[in-house]
């Protein structure tokens, strides 16, 4: 029995074969003290130091992510040291393309009383920022626009048949997810949101 394949099906299969996947990873654990209790002013300095930090000396990338990196044709990273260090550990000497478009969304702490650990300040700062308090830094809407441009940077490579890996940041990675879904990219692997986590996306062909 002979099976006839419609021309449109053939084109879809050929197009799908030419489209690469996109892996979006979070950086490894930075070398930073999260045990201190500080006020909102000191948290600003703590976050500035965090942005200058590379990974903790004991950090090692997981084998699953190393394997995905080995299959990647293009490796991107944000310009923050923790993301660049992560990408370098995964790239194994290969070229890493850095771009500030992938940096983390800002975390200006709200001026509330008391001393808290940095992780607690991070939660308060993110909630306040999400609700509109940006303290003169990038706004939520501006970050959403940047997320659209960041996705465009990744998909431009993937649509040319390149497998893409990005090493970036927890919250900004989240902001790219709805943009990818809206453009027809399906999450086929969900590695969570912890350090060294990743999610892999493939284009849905209709």
C-alpha cells in the first residue's frame, strides 16, 4: 500500500528539521554570603556586589546541561559575571556570545523597616518591582519589552537551524517564557528554577 503525503505536510517536516531547539538555563550559585541580616540600604550594596560575583569555587555544572551545551551550535550569556562564568564552564573553550539584553531584571528594595537576609529582601524587592516600584531603574514594562527582544535574538538563530543555549537569570528567564509560548515554542523539558536549572523549547509546527 502506498501512502501519499500532502505537499504541505512535506514542507512542514522539512521546515521542522531545519529549526533548532532553544535551551534557557539559570546560572550556577554565585559566591555570595546569604546568611547576613541587613537593612534595605545595605541590601542595595549587597546586590551590587552580587552582580559583580562569579560562581562559588565549589560549583560544577550538571551532566545533563553539559550534554545539551555540547549539542548547541550557539551559546549566549548575559554580561553579568555569574552568567558568563556559567556559560564558560559549559562551553568548554568554545565561543560564548554575551549580550546585556539578557541581564536580570532589577531588584530595588522597598524602604521598609528591619533587617532581613538577602533572600527575603529579594522577595520583597521583586514583589514591589512587579507592582510598579522601580526606583528609577528599569520598569516592569521596559523589562517585558526587553524580554521580547531577547527572545527575538534567540529565535533568529534557532529558526536558521541552530541549537541555542542561553545562560541567564531566574526572573528574566521567567519573563521570556510567555513570549516564547505566544510565538509557538513548546517547553519540552522542564528542569525547574534552581541554580543550573534549564528549560528546553521546540517550535510547534502547525
